[in-house]
């Protein structure tokens, strides 16, 4: 047996132990939650201990990542499971309703999906787009403004997407033609969007705010309640939630299964080689960045006329940066970023419902609202150094000759 085969044979049991430990840690929490709601400290502790033992075995076998994850899952699962086992059943059932959590997860993830897909298209072409936040904000305001003035949510969405694309075009000029620092350009445009939308909001709507009869993106009602919590999660979702999920597949097909997507990826990996075979680097990057702005603006439009049904200043509240973190966490791949946005969406949904466990504790409720941002920091810190961006991402290209 070769050394490589022997190493693989030794690693297999260690990996199995790691995954088993993660599963045991998850079960330590899950058994204490509805619908099981097992009131047994011993069971929670035993499952947590099994997770720790499996994690230690994985570490001894050389699986550092899985072993560490299993130990962390064991500690968190046992700790949270113990707390859940000592929480009133009524409070648990109010906070942990899986159907409601699933539906809220999709709604919180929807704007992040659109923005992260926009970031993917831009960065796969080699342009860092840190202005996703500003493009979402432009989309949110101009979608509401357009829907109000035209009386149509469809036209509102189109106007919002045009506004996001226009801001992206400015970013493209500075990043591609002027070859300025893309981080600085994106940061400046975030402030421009914040100031512009704030000024126009006050100038157009004043203290009264957007009208109460603002045209809204419709809900899609499906007869899926008989499917249990999974059916309850999707039986009453906004149309744009379904569009976001379809767009994940569409972007994957475009980027990885079409000639245009291959050209865009080649520009993001090696623009000089791409140009030698006749691909216009500047044109490809311009189109990608402008499309990025339109996609991010679609996420903002969901916030204003799909979810909240109004516009308030700075209503994106950092969602563009969370989408950027999801893009990195998902390794610049559509389905990877989908998983990341669903994770962040779940943390937001959970943070919204956890205060029901501690009624009257306003300080605790406020602290729990930071959960999505804490998770963002942990997730990004965990992939730094292992998530490799396109080689030419953020590198200005100067045509020779």
C-alpha cells in the first residue's frame, strides 16, 4: 500500500468521527426543542460528551477542522440544550416554531441572495464591489418612489434596478477606466447612496413618509400546509423570494455553463490571456459590474415594496456587507452563497424570535439582534485564508499597446 493510500485510510475513520461528533452536538440541542422537548439533563449531557469524545478522536486522527467543529458543536449543543430544557415549554413553542422560522429565514435571506449574486457576477469578472450596500439602498428607495409615481410594483422594481445599475456604472468607471482603488470607490459610493436617498426621501415625502397605499409585490400562496413545517415555510411567500431562488440557478448556469460565463471568469482569472484570444476585458467588466448593481438593487426593492411596504432612511442597515460576507463564505459560487445567506437568514429569524423566551428583558432582546452580525464575523474569520477569490479580483487592468 502506498503512503498516500495509507494516509487516506487513516483519515477516513477520523473524518467519520468528526461528522458523528457534529451530529451528536446538534442532537444535544435538537432533543430539547419542540416538537421533542425532552426534559432530560442527562440526555443532553451524554450527547454533548459524545460529541466532545468524537471531536477528540478526529483531532487525534489528523482531522483538525472537523475535530474542532465537533468539539464546538458539543459545547454549544450541550450548553444551549441544557438552557432549553430549563425553559418554560410555552416560551419554547412560541420562539421555536419551525414553520415560522423557515418562512422567516427565506424572507431574511432573499435580499442577501440578490446582493450576493450581484457581488459574484462583479467579482468573477475581476472587480471588487463593496458598494453592494449603496446599490441595495438605491434600489430600495427608487423602487418605492417608482411604484408610488407609476402605480405599478413592476415598474417600481424596474426603476429601482435602473438606479442600482446607474450607481454601479459609476463604480465601473472609477474601477475599470480610471483604475482607482476599488475598495475606496465602493466605500465612497455607499456614502453617496446614503446621502442621495436620504435627501430625496426628505425632499419628496418629508415627515409624512411614503404613502400607506404603496403598490406591493404580491404574495404567492401555495397549498402546501399538509407538508408539515416545510410546507408552512413556503405556503405564503413573496414573489421575489421565489425569484431569488430561481436566480441562484440562473446565475450558476450562466457563470459555469455558458460561453459568456466562461469569458467572464477568464477575465476575472487572467485578463491578459483573455484579451489575447479576442475578449474585451473592459466591456466584459463593465457589463458584469452594471448587472451586479441591478441584482443588488433587486434585493433593495424587496425590502421596500416586497417586505416592509415602505421606505425609511438607511433601511438596508448593513445587509450589503452581510451579502459580501456570504459571497466570501460561499467561495464565490451560487449554491455556496445560497447556503451562507440561508444561514444568516436563519440567525436573523432566530434573533427576532428568541426574545419571546425572556419576555420583559429588553436588554437581552436588544443584544440578540446582534446575532446575525456576530455570525457574519465568525463565518468570515473561519474562511479567511481558505476561500480563494478569482486571481485578478480587485486588480485594475491596463491594456498594453
